[in-house]
């Protein structure tokens, strides 16, 4: 925690004390639906990674490559979305193609469907949706413990477009004048069989789920449920409330039944445990009088490993990636990495803190920001200053740097790189 406190002045020093407010205008005609809408963007990105070849992550990711200090990667992305708006039906398709290359490898995917399907609304209070969708359950900015039927966010870039799952859902809405002003019930089926939703689960299940949304007591509330199937049965809720016009508070809680988790023992053996878990998040979003937007969130990962359990894992990695390691030790290290230990934010307690400001010092079309993500149990963190510029027509340019702590056997200290810089130019059409 001392490392986190020491990094806070970097966050504060980036922002001026006096920034003028921006005029705002609204043109309703810009939001009128057309029969057919087409949009997308083309992006070119360049990355530079200051590698840590002495870390186990390097050996596990590049076992046959000699040590090197820097890795440069180039990526091109084309993102296309089309929507057909009919009388009571909406048909949409959103796809993405990309190509990436660096000194070690190249990868590509030219026909990836991110989401798409048909939404039929025979009445204003009822609709049916079928296709590949991202449900976006939860109120958290960096994490969503209640995101039972969606892919996890990347806390380093939560706004990144995510791929959906194939599903069938209904929406029924009722409004009133009492304590509960709006209620929406959304039952969902996320089937897994053959080649359908293999990333959701490998066995054949319907995987029913449901969400009940309530606008009650001037608070947004969601109640969620996922039935037992390809994933453990789960229940949860979230809320969001504006305390003042400038201050919003939000939170989430999720309980999962019968989660099976593998643990590495100090002796090197493995133990499997079946248990119930609780994960939760509490956060705020605050807009200051100087037009600085602060987002702060505390996240407890009920399926995470303790600091001592992760230390045992890091020590095994050191042994398994040493020059005299046996093939069996190396294979075990890769198996552990893929089984959960190598996932992002695999610990128990985290802090997310972000500050951003629009057009400081009268820098038109410019938005600087800085983000801190800390693993509170081992005091490691990453800090990400960034700046974006939108002054060119239909174009966004963003540059950011990820700086990781270097302490050995900590989550952010054991990353593949100690420093990462990226810049992209994105043209919208």
C-alpha cells in the first residue's frame, strides 16, 4: 500500500488547478434513426515493450527465443458495423479484422464477428433478441463481478470492444409512478453445444440466466442469476446512485456456488477445492469544479489467490524456468499458468484510480488522463499516463505508457515487460 500512496502525487500533479468549463450544445436531428446505418474505424497501432528476459514470464511466452531487451509490435485493425432499422425489427452486424506482427510472431483474424443478430420489438414494452451479444451486466468501470454471461473487461483499457456470446434474450418493461418507477425483466439463454459458445463452456447446457432491473428510490438496481451449467450457479446484485449532481456511487456483489479451484501446495503438489465464493466492488465517480473526472474502485476477487499462494506459484516458476529445469517442471509451470494463476488480476484485493480532464490549459481537443491499478496484497501496481487528441476530422490519436513496479514475485513485477508504450491513430467513418 505504501507504493500506491507514493504514486498518488503523480496523479495529482498532472492536472491544473483552474480549467474553464466547455460550452455544450445539443442537436436532436443527429440522433434520428436512419433505415440503414453504417459505421466503423480503421486503426494503426505501434507498440514498444521494454522486456524482462530474466523473468519467468519471458521464458514461458518465448521458450525458444534468445533474450532481448525490446520488442516492437505493429497492429492494423478494421472495425465495421451495420444496422438495418425496420418498423419493429433491428438487424445488426459488427465485425472486426486485424493483423499484428512483431519480431517473434505474426497473427491475424480477418472475419471475427464481435456481435450481431436480430432484435424484434412488437410493442414498446417488449422485445426479443437473438444473436451474438454483450449483455454488459454490472455498474463497475474496471471490473464487473456480476458479469456472469460476458467476457471479462481489461482493467487497463475497460472501453475496449469485447466479443459477445450467442444467446437468446427477452426484455419486458413496466413503468409506474410509485417507489419503483421502472422495472425491466430480462431472461437469457446462452446455449453451449458442438461449436456454439465454446469459450463459455465445453459441455452441453442451456445455461439460463436472468436480470431484473429496478429504478427505485432514485437508485438503479439490478438483480442477477445464472443457473448451474457450463459455469457455476451464481447470484448477484448491483446499484448506482447519484448522491449529488457531481458524485455517483456504485457497487456490485456476486456469490458463486460450488466453484472448483486448483491450488499449488508449498511441496509442489496440487490440491483441488470446491467452495462458494463472494466477490464485490465499491466505487465512486466524481466531477470536480475544475472539470476533473475521478473514478475510484475497490475490488475483492473471491476467486483470487492470497499473496502467499501467489508467492508459492512465483517460486515454482523460477525453478521451472531455470537453465537446469526438467521438461516436466516446465510443462507443470505452463499448466499452472493456463489454469488460473496466469490470468490478469488473479489476486484478492485491488484498487483502481483514474483521473482525466478535458482540454486543460486551453489545449483544444486534448484529454490527458492517468490510471493506477494496484494489487493491494503485494503492493505492486501499474501506472498509465495517457493523452488523446481529436482535433483532426473524424480522427483520434492516443498515446499511453504502462509503467510496472519491478519487485520480484509480485503480480505487476512479474509481467513480461517493465515498461510498455503504445500509440495509435484511429479514423472513424
